[in-house]
C-alpha cells in the first residue's frame, strides 16, 4: 500500500512518537509511506530514510493561515502521490487530511489519542467534545486506544476500533539491579493533567513515613519531560519545599534516550488525573520497571491487569483502596494518600517488586510493534 501519514510535528509528544513508529513499521513491511509534518519545528524523532518526508505547513505565525495553508499544500501532494489511504494523527491533522482529500475518494483514518471522558477537575472543552462526538462521523474509520473509549463512542460511530499504541522499545530479556529511582515522565507544563502535583505530595508523604529508609537507600523522584514555563517549576518546587523533599526531586528536561533512564529506574509512576492509554507505562514495563499507575476508569487496568484479577488491600490512612496486580499496582487518580501507599508498597516489599518487574516485561510484549502492525495492516486493508 501507499500510505500517507499526517502528523503535527516530529518532536516530544507521545502521539508523534507513535506516528513515527507506525511509519517505520509500515516501510519495514514493504509499504510506501509519505509523512507530512511541520518541519519548521524541532525534529527529535527519526524516520526511516526510505520514507518521503514533506512539510505540512507554510511558514507563518498566524495559526489560521498555517492550517489553511496546510490543507492547500496537502491537497497538492495528494493529487501528485495518490495514496491508497491517509492516517491522521490527532484531531487537527485528521481534519486537515479530510478537507484536503475531498472529492478524491481516499479513505481517511482518524486516530484519537486522548480519552472520550474527563474528570470534573478538567472538563472537556466544547469544541473538543463537538469534534469527538460529531465531526468524527465524517471519517472512514476512527481508532481509539481502549475498550473503555470504544464503549462510549460506538454509540455514535459504527466504524470505530481499538488500536493500542505500539511499543517502540525492545523488551529486555533479563532483570538487572537498579538505582533507587522513582521515575515519572511527561510534559511538565501539563502538570495538572499529568498529576505531577499529586505525585510530589504523595512522594512527600512517602518520605515522611519512610524517612530513614529513603535516606539510607538514597531514593529520589525523577521527572523526565520538557517545560517552557518558569511558573510551572516555581509552583511544583513550592509543593516540594512544603513537604521538605526539594533536594530529592530531579527534573531532567527532554530525554533523548528514555530507554536508558527506564533501565536505571526501579519504579515508574503514571500519576495522571486522566489518561487515554499511557504509552510511557508500557515502555517502562518493557524495561523492567515496577509500575504504579493511577487508573482512570479502567483504562490503565486494560494494560496492567487485563483479566481483571488482583488482590485488594486497604490504605491505612484512609478509606481508599489500591489494587495489587501481577504486573503492577493500580490506584485511584487524584488521590495523594492512595498513591503514597502504592509507592510505599513497591519500596518496602522487595519480593513483590521483583515479581512485578519480571511479569510486566511479558505483558508488554502484547504491544510489540510486530503485533501492532498486524492489527494496522488488517484495518487499512479493510478500508481501501
């Protein structure tokens, strides 16, 4: 097949990283790939050299002119290259792809990379809701990341399927000793969405409860991810100072080689208030990290505890519960006490932590690029 992928950019974001993994996966299987992105932005992800990389947008600071120009540029290239199918990465690029291909008869598959519901603390904006529940009807097919989201949107869309994010990293074969690092990852400016304020408070409570052990063993919290706003760090550092753990938290900024950082860390925490999937979660699992995930309405459970099996124990300091699974610990989002207790369990129970590390590697293989490409080839073949 000749496949066109339309992506916002080639840097930083999880959806962009997925787009690159798919593009490289398609060419590895003998397909021809044309990749469109904003090439005026920084490029941190690497495409296979056989992929035709084209600029999606004109050079302008005006957003309307930028994306109107993207429709024009893309339409010109579509007429020239005549792809069999177009894959739009996230909402804006999916809309651009659909508008650019009007009258050409080219199927457009829109990929959704966030959830179809949000907590009360972060309500879904009206325009996003309109797109997800109404505008998405114009696409040939829509992919979502979890069964939880498929159940919501399938009431409105017929052509919707679950297409989990692919694991770009090769799962490790043997476990190795780790540094006393609790790792988290995500754009730091999006601290509310990623729950970094909750994570720092939970880490502060953890240190208060296990002060001698944390001090003696040298545990620290490492947050990997870019930030552009100084106010973000000021706010998060203020929380850390309040709990007396400022000297035990490290911010790495953008990390080019996350695999190395995963391989050094003992525990990985997904602290998001809401998350459609959690690409970093399966990456951390594949590299032998013992994972703790805040489970937003079953979405992270689908990754870590797909059979719905797990033992329960009560958090001592509250009436909340966390769930122990064979591949990690699930806890309630936006709950400092529950997250602190989950991290504590991982630190103090060496036997459980090591068992989780081993079994998580096996679970992560379901998301391998080979398995994911099988599912994508089947979908794209069906929509031609």
